[in-house]
C-alpha cells in the first residue's frame, strides 16, 4: 500500500458510519464501499505479502478499485526482532514479489530517518535547573 492508499483507507475508515444504539452506546458500522478480501503469500522464511482485493458488499470483485499489496517481515535489532509492515506499490503479485526487497529497504530507511529526527529533537531540548519553588522545566 502506498502512503496515499493508507491515507485513503484511513479516510474511508473515518467515514465509517457511527450510530447510537438503544442503550446509548456508540456502534460502528463497517463501510461497505471500502471492503477488501485479504490473501497472504509466504515463503515461510523471509516474509509475507498481503494482497488486498477490493470487493463489493455482495462479495464480487470490485474492478473500479485497485488491488493493494503490503509486505511483512522482521528486521533484527540489538533488542531483538522488530516486525515491520510496509506498502508495496505493485499491479500484481509477481510485481509485488519483485519489489518486496526495495520496498522494505525504502521503508526501513524512512523509519531510520524518523528515529534520527526524534533523537535530534530530544538532544536539542534544554533542561533548566530547578527554579526557586522546586520546579524544573524542559524547554524545546
């Protein structure tokens, strides 16, 4: 799934209809215009590719929407294995298989860049020593 596809899915999820039941509790209804059938493909060693095929509420394929692909694997860190899931911008399963390594590398690089940015922000915070009255402050 591309970032746009993830955003669209989130947007469609947010548009899911909420109704209030007789007991006063909020009830969420599935958005029937955003249904997908999920299939998984795995080599049982390196990773998994999820194929999300759009379907109509009656279960028939919805040819007006694009099939989505997502990769899943684990990367080793000093703290142990870290499961990751990343979008694969592909038109079919074969292309998703071919693009799996570079999609994973791009996702991990983006993840590392985000971690470096978080570290940079944390290291740039100033801690002001305790003020009269016992209040220490962290300035950003």
